């Protein structure tokens, strides 16, 4: 079942983003070349997706170059889509001290470099890609404010920050009359719930925090593909994702595989896939502005986009059945 795209405000900002968006982490360059990325991005855009997520560190900048090539070829009006980048880790192997972090120098230079790779005159969203303990928060906030004032960034925010760190940045912005962060990009799925459902609770109302959640399918575990081992070509089989293999082979990770197996009959009873069930479950959370999808094949993306048509089927009884399997609802 498919439905028209839903658009949600990015927190309390006026920007409306598609409830399902498309990101390039782990797929562009590693699994998708320009032609394959173009197929997926066009499919997403035609389905109503208006936000495309990226970062300087993804494939050391190659991911943004691929996305930029697709955007240039697309012919899409610039005011019809949003594109993002993230700053923190740099985009070169063995970076020099000035090529990483959240210093004013790197934040501003990384923005310029991302704009060049993406072929755009401004970034709609720009994220601090993990905290930097060696840079004062006020310095980073001032750098972001400068970029906003210059028209190079429209909205800025954080990724994988704590509620306390977000509030410190917000307070610094208010104290000095600077542009505050609007968004956080946290990990959120059926297995990872604490931050979005509990830690950030007060931030949605107090500062109007928006969320662009990533890894909604827990690296593919919530598709059921790992129920009988690790398929060749899957994310867990890729170089650089050894951490995922170790985690899901551990005592902490194994129960997630088992829960995915138990969730599958619930999806089948609804006539849907496990992936669509997992995505629709996230969409039920009104504090989620958008879910970043990451697909390595067009058929995966087609299935994921179909989650919009499943949300209405998640009745209280179905949600209770899901919670009975998960047994991890934050108190």
C-alpha cells in the first residue's frame, strides 16, 4: 500500500520536510555509483521526498560529490528540495588538526567545501556531527550564526548530542543574541528509544527541537535479513562495519535479532513487510520530523516508502503486540 507523502514541520520552525527522507551514509560510493544513486534519488524525489542528507565524512567527501552530480543532472528547482551536510570529522584520511573538529575555522571552511561538492550555493541544514570537547560551544554557535547571517546555512543543529549539550548551545545562542540550533539527528529505531522518547522529552516543547532520525531499521536488522546469518552485500558485511557484526554477535545484540524474528508475524498479519512495520512505528511518534532512509537498491527504497500506507493500521492493539515483543519502552 502506498500513500501521498506527508510533510512535517522541522520542530517548531517553519520548514516542512518530508516524513521520509533519503540519506547517503554507507551506500553512496561504497554500494552506489552515480548512476545507481541517481535512480534512487529520482525515485525518492518523485515520491515526494524533499530532504537529502549527507556529511563531509561520508566516503571522505565522495558521497557529497555523487549527490552533487545527481542534483546537477536532475533539473530540479533548488527551492523544491533540502540538502544537508555535517561537520566534525573532516573528509580526508589522516586529517591535520585544522581539518577536523568544531572550531570556527573548520566549521566555516567545511561548509564552503560541502557546498562545492554538492554544487549548491547554500546548505538547508548543517549539523555538528558529534560534540567536540576541545572547542568552546560558544565558538561553534558563533560560527554557525555567521554562516546563517551570510546565507550559506538556513538551519543548523546537532547529531548525537545529549539533551544537556543541546541546551548549552541553545542557551549560549540566546545569551549572545545568536541563531540557536533547530534540529538534532539522533539514532532512533525499535531497539534504540531512550534518547528520542525520554531524554529529549522536554526539548520538543521548550525549544521546539526537530529530529531527523537515522538508522530506523537498525542497520537492516529490522528487515529480517539477518535472521539466518549475514547475507553477502548487506551493510553488516561491508568493510568498516565490523562494529555492527561484533555488536549483533554479542549478548546485547543477539536479542535484537530474536525480536526481529518475533516481530515478523505481526507485519505479516497486517499484510506488510517487517521494514514497513518498523518505519510506520517510528512515524507514529509526532516528535519525529523525518526518518532518513538509506537504501542500496531501488526495490528497498520502494518498500520503505510504502511505510506511509501502514501507519493507519497500527492500532492500539497492534502497538501493544509490538511492545510485548520489544519490552524496552522507556519509563
